[in-house]
C-alpha cells in the first residue's frame, strides 16, 4: 500500500518535502501544503525519493501545466506551481542559503525580476537519436531521471519558432543516412537569425548534405556543423547569413556572438539583469572598474558606456577575443580585456591588476572563492555587484566578503532567468 503524506515545504529543486516515520522524503510533483499518495522509487540511508501518484488535497498555488509533456520531460520541474509562487520559492531559496551557509542577511531584499514565463528560451541543447521502437528519429530534451529522449513535438519554453522546428527536425533525422551519428543539435536564436549546430560523428553523405540544405532554406535557419571540439564549429548552409547578435537597447549596444559562445538563455531577463546590475554598481566617469568572469562583455560594455575605465577578465581566450570585437563594434575604447584563470587568483595576482573602485563578479556555478579571498584588506573596491547562478556558492563567498573582508551585504534578490525550472539566478550588492 502506498503511503499518504503531508507535504511540509519545497526543497531547492522544487520537490515537495515530507516525512515518513521521521525520515525525510522528497516528493516529485507535490507542493507545500498538499496531501499526496506517493510511490517511493529510491531509498537512501538518510532520505527517500518518491513520486506523487495522487494529489488528495491540492495547494491553492497548484496550476495546470501548459506543456503536455510535463512530468516526462526533464526540461521543466515546476510548471504545476503558479508562476508568482515559483519566484517566491526561489527568493526563499536565496534567503535560506545566505542565512544557513553564509550566515549573512541582506539589509534589503530586492524585488524579484520577472520576465516572460513562456517562449523565452533562446539557447538549448537538444538531444537527437534514432529509436526503432519509436518509429524513427527523436529530437528534444531528455526524460526526467533518464538518458532516454522525450517523445515530443513541441516545447512551451523554447521560442515559438524553435518549438515549431522540433517535428520538422524529427522528420529530417528520418531522412538522413547518418541519423544514428547525430547525437545533439544546439540551438542559438539571435535577433536576425536562428542557428542550428549539428554535432556530427561522421560527415554528411552527399545526398544528406542536399537534404539539410533544403531544410535550412525551407525553415529560414542557418545550419552549422561540429565534428569534434568547439574549435571545429563552422557554418554549413547557407554560407552567407546575418550574424547572431542580441541587443541591450538601454545602453545602445549590439552584441554579436557565435552559436557556441556562452550567452544567457533569456534575452528579456538578461536586459533586466544588466539594468539592475548597472544601477547597483552605479559606475561613474573616470572610475576604474573590473568585470570578472566577463564573458563576451555582457556587463563590461554597459559599464564602459557610463564613461568608467573598465577591465574585463575571462579565462576563455575565445570569449575574450569576442569581447574585444564587441568593444570595437560598439566603439568603446575604454573597455580593455585580459585572459586569466580567475579560479587560481591570489592576493599577489590581484594586486598586480591595479586598484579598482568597484567590481562586478559573474562567475559560473562554482563561484569565485579564490577571487574573494584575494581581495585586499585595505584600499579595497568599495562596491561589489555579484551576479550568481548558484545561491549556495554565492552564500559561501558572501561569508568571506562579510565576515573576513569587512563588506556589508546591502541588498540581494533573484532574477527569474529560467521560469518553470528550479534554477535560481540572483544578484547581490556588497559595500564597504
């Protein structure tokens, strides 16, 4: 007989949290305040993992998922939770991490940044596979907790034009002789072109090449191919097409990028995040500012537009080259860039960079622990804006900044960059 449990809260992944004989049980598909019949699918020493198989008392915040593949597809985890409640849950995750891990509390919790909840995703890696049991090719996201590809023909979070390409891409896979040698199709949507990067384990056959070219022409996309690592990515068809780019209209910037460059998946939310970051940083003409983990200049160039002298540092040679090109493209001579491994920062290396009035830090999920440890005790930057894609590592680094380096956590808040997922993007302001 399946157990019936009361859901006490949501965890940081959007699972319901219950207790069975005192043992924590994480329940996929259940919300805080609900009563659910569950099926335990995995028992661990300290906790269980379960699925909700019947909701006996529903939360007032429960809503009908828009996507008919929700529950099977692993791309989303929170479509059954009303959109504003999703954001509130993410804000609680941020506050809890700051308090529990960092032992800090912001003076002000910033209002959450909202954007479009559907059709927002301009970047994606779609898996592709030939599956005889399914009658041919599958293209889409992987199933939840599985290596299988979801049998899907649309996606509610991809941009509508890309969602509409899923079934035609499945049909294309069915026509190709090397269908079993195409494991992935990467999608990059710019303002003037959509690029599909096919990962090829062997080259197109002559007949396949013609079929792919016809597909590109019919659906008004550009096809790129990738045979091995990122340095093998190159355009296939058409040879001449508009370049990928996104814009930051508030700052009068256009940002060209390559299809495999890192850019945010949500263009509208990126604009809102950059706007908030610049308001918090408050760059002034003549100030010396560093943008650390700068990528292709997403924050660097808006800072430069203010008149400040800005140095962007990034570990990727390719991204630094793109950032320099973007600075030239936008006529910003006061933006300089350097390649350096910020994960191996030391106090000596940081001192050698020169003095900075302010910092913007935007690290990957692993955070910036060595960097924050390397900040000077005296004549330190007076203002740090920290953009984070992992609240746990933000909280860890905040503990160093506040309790060792003497900063105050003045403000923090979330940006809903990935609606319907448990991903928490956040921003924090530290001052001295």
